[in-house]
RNA sequence: GCCCCGGUGGUGGAAUUGGUAGACACGCAGGACUUAAAAUCCUGUGACCCGCAACGGUCGUAACGGUUCAACUCCGUUCCGGGGCACCA
C-alpha cells in the first residue's frame, strides 16, 4: 500500500464535490464563522505560487473551525473588472468579457487542484450583471444620501431637501467666516439647477471637476501606473494634468468614524498606523490673510496650519501651483515667469513633487499678503512642494521652524525671522514646541506648546481665523474613462446628473466595436451612439467599486430582490477572519469600511465594520536566474568565468534550473535560437546567477502551482507553502525545500501502512510516552492554528511523526486523533487514511472533514521536574534537573552543590541567586 | 521624500510574556542497504581556539551604543532589503 497522492487527491476532490461537502447553510444551530480571502483579479498569467499563500492559510483555518464545531462560510469569487483585460482587448480585439471568462476558468481549475473547501455555489464575479446590478444600486444609495454633521451619519438626501425647504441653510451662531447660506424662502425660489448644484455639495457620491493624467498622443487618460517619469509607459509620450468631470465618493465625511472604528477591529498595529496616516487627522487653525491692494474680506488667502503659535515667524506664503488665486494676484511683471513655472509643474506627478526635495523650485507671484495682526507685507510665492489637495492648498511659511520652508527661504534668499531665540541657529530649522516665543507681539514669553491654543483663541476673537480639524485624506475619485467597469446608473439632463430608477438596473455594459478612447479623453462608451443618445454617463466605476461590498454578497449571492437579505447578514455578520496582502492597506480596506458604514447608517445591515480580524499575508518573491551570453556569440558562460568575458545577462526560466544548475538540454529546447548554443562549463555544469525580485512573468521567475501539484500532490504543496515561514512575512520562493515536506508525508503514511503488508494499524493500548506525544501535539497544533503560526504547526507534525516512528507506534488510539489534527493542513491524505483506519458505518461518518477536533488533556503531558539552565553572571554553564515545586532555598542548595557551578564560583559565594520558576537559574558573583 | 514592515548558520526559518540562540526542514559531507540507481535509513553540520578526552573555552542574531542579574526580544543612532503613497489589482 503506497502513498499514491494523485489517485487519493482525485478521489476525494470528486467525492467532496459530488456530496456537496462544502456547501454552507444560512441557518444553523452551530456558532457561525466567516473566513474570507481577498478575492483575486483573474489575470491572464494564471495563478503563481504567491497567490495561494493566503488562501491556504484561510483554508486551514476554515477546516479547523469546522472540526471545532462551527458553521463556516468560506467563499471565493473574482474581482473581474479591471484595466489589464481592457488593455488586452485594445491589443488583440478580444472582448474583455471573453478573456475574463477564460481567465476565471483557469484560476478556478488551479484553485481546485489545491483542494480548497470553498463553497463554489456562492461564487461572485464583479463583472457579472447579476452582481453589478447591486453595485449600481449601492451607488444610487450613495448618490441619494448625504452626511448629516449633527447626527454624524448618512441620511437620505430627501431629509436634506425637506430641511432646506422649511428651514434653509443658515450660518451657525458665531460662525466667523461666511459660507454659502440661504433661507428657506430663497431655496424655494432657486432654479432646479441651482438646487441640484447645492445638493451636489452634500451627496456621498457626487460629481465635480478633477485632475487626470492626460496623454494627448494616445488620446486617453492614464493610470498613475502607466505614467513613468512624466511620460506614458507605452510610447513615451508626454503626460499632463487635465481637468475633467469626475465622480467622487465623499469618504472625507467618514474620516473621523473611519479613524475611531480602528479601535473596534483586530488589525495589526502597523495596518492601523497606515490607515491613521492615510486619514491624516491634524488639529490646528485656518487663518485668513488679506492681500495687499485688494478689497478686505474678499479675495483673501486662507491657509491651514497646525502651528498658529508661529504666526509671527511667517516670512512668506506659498500657494499650490493649481491654486485658483494665482491668476488673480500675479502682478503683470511676474506673469511670464509664473506661466513658465506652471507649465513646468503640469508635467510633474505628485510623487515627484514630494520626493525630489533637494531640487527646490518656486516662483514669486509679485503679490503680498498682509499679516493679520501687524499688517506686515509678506511675499506670496507658488511652489510645487505645496499640494493643492492638502489643507487649503496654501501655507504660511515659517522658515525658522519648518525644514522645507527653511530650505526654500535659503534657496531664494528670503530673510528669516527668528521667533525662538537660541533654539534657532540659522543653519537649520527647529520644529520644537518647547521654545519660549520672541518677536511675537502678544505671545512674547509664552511657551510654544501653550501658545497654540492661545493663538487660536485670539484668531477667533478677532475674526481672522478659526479652530480647524484637517484631514490629509481627500475624497476618492470614483470614475474612470474606461470600458471594462460598472456603468454609472446616471443620465445627464440639462447638465444635471439624474439617477436611473432602481427598476432599470442593471444598466448593462453595451458591446462596443472598439475599445479605443472616446472624444476628448472620454471613455469608450462615448463612442456608442445609442449610449450617448440616451445621455447616459460615459465614465465607468473604478476597480474598487465591486470589491467594496462583495463580502456581503457572498452571504446571499442569489438574491434577486436585494443585495443581501437583512436576516442573512444579521446571521453571518462581520467577517471573522480576512486574509490578504498589505498592498490593499489603504485603498480597498478603507473603501469597504466606508461602504459598510453607509449601508449601516441607512439601516441595510446591522454592523458598521466589515472585518473583525485582518491577517496580512506576505509577498512571495521570485528568485530569478540568469544566464550569461557572450556578446555577439551564441555561447553561454558559466557564472565563475563571467568576469573574463564581455557578456549580456539574460533572465532564464527558473523552471529550467535546478537550484543554480542549468538543465542544458531543457534550455536548448526552450527556444529555437538556443538549439545550437554552446556552453562554457565549470566542473561539467552550467551555473546560473540569481537574484530576488518580484514574481512576474516578464522575469521568468514564476512557478506554477499546477506543476508542483502534479509532481508532489496538493497536500505536499499546501504544507510546503505554510512551512516556508510565517504567513505575514515576505520571502523568496525556493522549490528545493519541497522535497522535505513530501518526505514527511511519506513517513507519516508509513505509520499507517506498509508497502508489503498494507494497513498496519493495531488496537494496542498506548503507552504513557505515546499519549504524551499525542497530547503535546494536540495542544501545539491547536495553539499554532489559532494564532496563524502555520509554519510551526507543520514542524510540530514532523516532530510527532519522527517521535512516533522512533517508538514504532502504529496504534489506532494515537493515530486516529492525529489524522484529525492533520486534516486541515493535508486534507486528502488525512481523509484517505481516516477512512481506512476508522471502521465507520457510513461514508459521511468516515469523512474526516466531519470529525470532531480531539480534546487536549493536560494530565498526559504533566511534568514533575525540569532541566533548568543554570547561568553564572548571565552565561549558561550547565543544566540541573530540579523538581518544579522546589522553592528558592531548595534550589540554592542544589545549585551550590553542583560541580560545574562550584568550578565557576571558584571559591567565591554568589551575591545573588535568581530563580525564575519553570524558566532558569542565574548566579550573580 | 513621507509612512509601514523586515534583517538570526551555506538556505527557509524556530525561540509564544526579557530567561538554554539555531527547533523543524533544505543543502552539504560521510556511512548502511543495492550488481547499480532510485527510494529508505543512520551519523555529522554556526565560526574560531585548546585538546588524548569534553559534560573544555571564546565569539556569535545587519552595525554601533544603552538599560538589565539576564537582550534575537526593550530604548537610541546608522546601514541594507521589501511594500504603500490616492487611476495596477
């Protein structure tokens, strides 16, 4: 009886599929557990070994929870809208729906090979009209809602309209800076356009003009990804920023709740930190500066600062190059220079503007602001280091306290005012809050940290400014000038967006003849006459639309009446465990948290955080291999000799290399041009170079799980992926080690079966030593699985197998529970052996998937003594076996009698003997 | 540039709360079985020093410094690698 993994795996996968073992009910008396993976984008390249890392982890956890008696929801689907499919369509003319269908089929087949316990009857695909009907429906909820600042939640926009019609929108008492206010009477006499425009300022999904990367030569808008150093990745054409009408989600309204919600979820500290930084809450003041020569209180310049205490240290102002005021304030003399500068900035990405800090650029507008307290004239500059999207897009620069302001002042020789005395050396800025203020009028002599509040008070009293909380986060751009995304359920009437009726959903994506961009950088939908004739919105939604709520659809995937029945979402509730990569730290996770909060506010679901616990899997990097071709010849030089030749380094497919040794025959066959290649070998071998890089097809370092499953089986593959290291950590892939795990499974098999005798399991009573091995393993596997330490769990299985082999244990009472422990990790081999060992009545009973997790009993592993490490001055010198219940005095006696301890004491008596029960003993001399 | 994570033998990693650094594997070396190979099994394997021996010594967790009876673990500084930075997913 041999371990024939391919037969076994096929048999059980078919059985589980036939019986519907993994289908989950929405009703159960058992406690629920919802385990979810971040669903993949089905790329044309198929699955590589990096993808399944998180899936295997969640699969193990799901199976474990099932053994523990939970009703486990563990679904899978596809995030199937996206740019690559559209690019592929542009290149080949194939419809994205078609390529997507093919890619999904490949992915599913690859996933099924690995033996996951997904309930495929719940599969969702975001590009399926049955699914995106509800994405569009949720969009309409967003469009038809506003964020009520009093209640701090989303409410139907009808409530706001009613309020405007009866009470108007009047300034709050003491509001110093006038906003856009009107009475109820005024509202009722506004034109509809005007009313809609006002409502647009409050809708959670709204439309306004925003900037995009525009490439004139390609006639299209590009993703940041597609822009490299200011030119398009394809073709290298110039890219500039262009204003276009766009849709946005008012995620900023939820900034504070997104921040506070982090206290309620179990994400890693670093993940919370990243989200906090993204939201970027800061408290400070908004201050208005009048401009010299302009009427007061009209076209002033408003800045946001976290340090109003430094207001007397302002030496210049900087406005973002996009700031609307530049046009108004620039003096005729400076105009040519400013225009030249703005042209330059247009070609620069935000990233470049922030990162290239050593290169200081800017331009004087010729205008001056007036200091609000003393009327001093302050020059107004524009510079790329101030971003339009942050704060008010304008800053007051205090060079003695801010590094970038200091560098700017130095570069342009702007005189610096020192308000912090000796804390400022003149050589670098000092951002301290501890200094005592000087040259600061009414704040002279105050400590800066205390002056902040005082300054705000003064600003508010004199109507110059007000306390302000600012968020770095800005509203999320929600439209793309693309084809392969959800169409907006919106049509334009008299320049106003009007929501389609729910009954008209889904608004299906029409077929197009070409995927080329529409006129003026609009999306391909603008090329379709029937579409534009109906005045339908030609933008589509971005990739994150469908993924912002898919975890809800999995609960109730076939519901035609609603996106997810409230009763069902009340049962499944939050996702208990969510596994995915950190690359989604801020995007997807914040959007789905926001959508959940909106749906909660509107009463559609009963929880406002989607993911209770989040585990981030690390990236599996590729380990690339290189061959070295002699320049101008079809000759390859082994690594040892490359210094001596003029060579070209080429990526070689890692699948043609064993470790670093090239399989020359396979290499020759891989490409016709290599068929007659010559080789300069070392010790008869061709040795390749290697480097760790991102795993990608273009680097020829991808490893396909299918190949490994064929060679070693799914169980070996699953356990090896886990054995590589902690799930959260990134690590390079190395196929070499997989043999070890495979050997382990074969060894494990031999505990049960012999090649000649077949099954060798006996009914003998286990010894105390064997029970100890079993119960230690139960404890460790349970602990490690609960804390997602799957790599140490695998080594625990190895240790148990090694120990049981050593004592030649083939006893049913030990092996049967061990199989249940192993089942989540290696389900096929466990199922096969369980069926053989267990003399069960029915197939259902004989299936280890339905077994109960063994119960750990302390009594079997209890020890009465411990081998204590004994250290002298912190250095371990020997170990002594001492009873666990020994007290300090007894321990001291035993230790001092020990020969080795005596040797190290060298006649002296120890100053102190530290004895930590169950840990160690340390003698201090 | 900013934010987050990581750095331990030839390699992947272990050390769960500050308490025996290197578990478990890979690789390598040697051996057993075999006509041979595969498979399997056994032994050794951080570096260095002393030695007939070892239950002998010194060093060692990116580098430097600190806290502590005790530091891979805590604090500070530096270096290196990875991820994110708002239209890749």
